């Protein structure tokens, strides 16, 4: 039940954030549907779902910092969330780069913002230290910078359903990035700057996942769903987009079926 409910709430939250902030102006449910489809093959734990919600809140605070001369509360809240995330998935500490890149894109990065980010990330650890001191338990820091590159050799033995899903997704991703870069200059200043942050968000989260573990890939689906959703909403080649969307729906459902019934 959670496997159906949590992705639905995540997709709804992501969809609402993008349209409320006018990143994509044509209101629809495409981004939410895309997120559900591309995340359907993932069998996640509660920790992953909680962390995905926290990443979503972090991203929302970064979007709220746009056109603010003193966005201290937005960066402080985002960095507190990031600090909490590092207790669950330590290598997500590298998402601090997203905070910095967002500050550069929105032209509000300065030494006070750097200090605010540092202070925000420190707060969860101060609370943890106080908790450890009061309860007299051992102080254990998260194991940062623990890398183990994922082996893709197992893909040689995967089921046909996974191959079809991966090929379909890769084709859609290629078309989505091409569409985005071709039309990025026509978007509003806010959308252009935000999409640059989203692209960096996707690239950094993919790199983190590649050297951390399969569970980390789930976080890269948030920015990827936005990029793919942008393609389905704005592309002029509607027939190709409709074919791709149909293939994504069919391959995702087929792959999910094979996973659920362990075929």
C-alpha cells in the first residue's frame, strides 16, 4: 500500500511545486505522471521515501530563494534538511553543491549565504550531540565519503522487460535534453535559471548514485521527471511524444508487473 501511496504524494508535491513557481506555465499533471512511471520499477524502503520527501522540500526552498536579496531563511531551511539527510544517506552531503549552484544561478550567493548554509547543516549535529550527551550514548558520525562504484555487468543477465524499460527511458531522456537545450533560450529568465539548477541537480545526483548505491538513484528521478515532463508539455513533435509516452506507460507497467509477480 505504501508503495502506491508514497510515490503518488511525491509526484503530487513535485507537480505542484513546478506549476506554483511557474517553472512550466502550462498546468497539467504530466510531471507527476512521469515521476510515477519512471519510479515504478524501484522497490524502496521507508528511509528512501522519507529522504525523497526531504529532498523535495529542500528543492522547494531553493526555488523560493529566487529574486530575494536576502534569502537567508530559504538557504537555512534547505541546509537544515540537508544536514538531516546526511544521517540517513551520508553521501547526499554532496547536494550542498546544488545550494551553491542555485545561489549562483539566482545571483544571491555571498559569504553570508555560505555561513548560513554551514550553520544550517551544523544544527542537526548539535541537536544530535545534545541528545547523545543527555542519554549518555555513544556519538557516531555518519560515514561520509564511503564510495563503491556500482557494477553494471549484471545488466547482461537482466530480464527483457527491464531492457525494454531502460531503452525506452534512455531514448526519452535524450530527446528531453535535446528539446530543453534547443528551447531554453525562449523560456523566461526564472525558468532558464531554474532549469540550469535542475540539470545540475540531475547530474550531481546521478554521480552520487553511481558511487554510492542503487538506492541513491531514486533521488535523481525528481529532476529527471521535470526535464522529461517539460519535453512532453512543450515539444512540437506531438506524434513522437505520444509514441514515447505510450511506450513509457506500457514498459513501466510491464516491468512493474514482472517485479511484483517475480517472473
